[in-house]
């Protein structure tokens, strides 16, 4: 199972990793992170190489998240995407025309 070590600077635990890459998070760390089964954690590496383990919120915890943070639009996502694609197409066309104009000017 797990062998635990305590030091003055931090709490530690040594756990085994199975051949499938699975490891059991010790109960005290699950409780500290607020992870309940079934749950998920995220491993994140900082710029200085430290690995951080963070709880991932469940979909039910995220429900209404946008509403709480004042969503910027009431438009359906499909319509927002259509408008974005139209703007992107127009921008690509504008850039293509600029390149053609530049080439024509260079040829003169």
C-alpha cells in the first residue's frame, strides 16, 4: 500500500504505481484536495519543474458556471461560431487581396 514520511517542510507519501500506471492517492491527500470517487485530478508542472496535483471539478459542479460569471452572450453557440467563421473568412480574403496587390505593385 503506502509508506508515509513526515518532514518539517511538507507532508509526503510514497505509493506504488501499477504496470498500468495507476497509483492510489492516500486518503489524507484526497480529503485535502476534496477528491471523491469517482473523481479526477490534474497533474501540472510549474516552470521550475515542480509537479502540482489539483482536483478537477465535476460537470455538476461546473453547471451554471457561465451564468455565475455573467456570460458575455445569449446567442446560441452555433450562431456565435458561424459569425466567427464569417469574420475569419473575410480576414483571409482581405489578406489574400493585399498579397495580390503587393505582387502586382512589385511586378510594375
